[in-house]
C-alpha cells in the first residue's frame, strides 16, 4: 500500500518563563498534531518578541528584562533543520525591547530596529550574515507631562517597529505619547533620520499597525491601519509618499471599535494586527473582552477573548466588519497567519499556551482549533518557520 503523505512545519514561541520553544505541527489525512520538540533559554529571562530572517536561517529574540532597573537584551540564533536553535550572540540593550524589524538593502548592509516599551527608546543594530550584530544608534524619548491615561501614559512607550511596503521608512507606534514615529534611514550607515510623526487621538494609545497595498506593488496606492490599545479602536488612513524621501502623509478615513458592532461587558485591549496573505482581510486580536465561553472535554467552561476580521476595500481602503471569533483562550497577545492563510497560530499570554485555528482562505472566516500546547510561561510571541515547512501545510 502507498504511504500516506505527511506534511509538517515548525513554529517558534517566546514566553516570559525564559524559553523559546519549538513546536512541530504535522498533518495527515486532515488530522493535525501539535507538539513541543525543542526548548532554548538563550533569550532569558523574559523573551518578548521573535523576528525571523528567513533567507539566512536566523532568528532574533528580544528579552524585555522585566525585573526592576533591568536592561533588556537582543539574542540571535541559527535555525537548524530540525527546528532546534543554536545561539550566536546575546547582548545587553536598553530596557524593555518588545518588537524588532529588519531593515536595509537585502543584498547589502542590513540592520534591526528595536522598539523599547519600558525604556522609552528606539535602538538600531547592524547585522552580519552569520547572525552576529553590533549596536548602531539609540534614541530616548521623554514627556513633559503624562498623557490622558496617566497610569499608562506616564512616559513614551514604543511598542512596535515595522517598515512600510517600500522599505524606505521605519514606523514605531508609541502608546505613551499617542504618536507613530516615522524614520528614514541612510543606506550605508543605517542611521535613522527622524521625520514628522503621525499624531493619534489623545489617550488612544497606539500599539501595533499594518500597511495595505491593494495592488501588492510597493509605492502604489497605500493604506495604514493603526490599532489603539487604550481606545480599543482601529483607525484607517490613506498614505501619501512625500517627494525626495521626506516622509509619509496620513489622511484619516475612519475609526471603529476593533470588535466591530459588538458591545462588550469588559474593557478590551486589542494587541496584534495582520493582513491576510491573500491581501483581502485584516485580523486583530482582542484581549480581556471575554466574548466567548468554550466548553472543555472535562465538562468545564472557559472564557475566551477574540479575534476580529475585517474585509479590506481595494477601492477605498475602508474596513468592513466580517467576523468576531473565539481566540481559544485568555489574552491573545500575539498571533501569526501561515503563509498559505489556512491556519492561525495564537499566543495566549494568560493561558501560557499556543492554539492553532483553522481558517477558510475563500471566506476569510476563522474556525475551530486543530491543536493546542501549553508552554509553561506567559506567551508573548508565536511565529511560523515557513522556510523550513516539510510539505507546506497548504490547503
């Protein structure tokens, strides 16, 4: 008899217990198995974010350093074919790094920009192809007075670093200062140049963001979606590229709750946002909304926060509410969508677990869990190692 084909891929998970965990997700005849295969504590004590350099087989991890008066750190790893990690370097950074993005010329000098929530800073590091790196720049920010939400806006809190679709600009939402900082960068030195920021609504608390180009071509019609953690909103902007690399101009189109038309009984704190691989939908994770009650196999009921899906309009950039669905548990701080779009891996911070949900690539609707694993610490990030997928886990 012919052997049944088995497809598999790895995921990497960061959690506050100090580990990066490798998960293997395999599929056979429509049945999935999700299991832990490796652990690495080379980003301890508080891994907060993972960035993969797929073309070079490297993974970068940010350690937030949550202890009082603690610095953070940046660590790099070589990804082995079996999903295990080999440490290359671990270096101290300003406190509180919670996000990182690789920028620069693909075949030339490249760097990684870090957003430091606790340190009120942006730092950049020059990268070598072997995974080693050196510090390049540090920018620290201050507030003259606390923002409208004083307990969360006592200082600038840089929460994410992303690049625009052309790769010309780095954008950093600042939850404490209610702005999105914008930088250009110099090709040889990778030095950042501060440009005019996007000012968000006072007290809104910008957290994460995503760009959308309907044509898929960098530099064409572009839209920007900003998730505000404190206001629980997603705001849509039309983006114009200024001449001579002088920055970006933003025209606000609309703003709406990240949970769409649903009225919540608890304060929602939206977290992550991603555009689907087919460029048709945007997905946002919602924490603390407790929108769903999920029956368990042992007869108990657990509360679940949610994932919301909005349809994207290629003509206007407007968002149309599409679905509110159970995230699988408590506090979906981070999630990522597989390259084929048919699976969503959700990092449930308070449940200390990862759940993988099926997703219909035609309708864009998220469905039932196909796997769940407890990792032993509050989950902060989960990413797919798509470059090493064995068979792809496609549709």
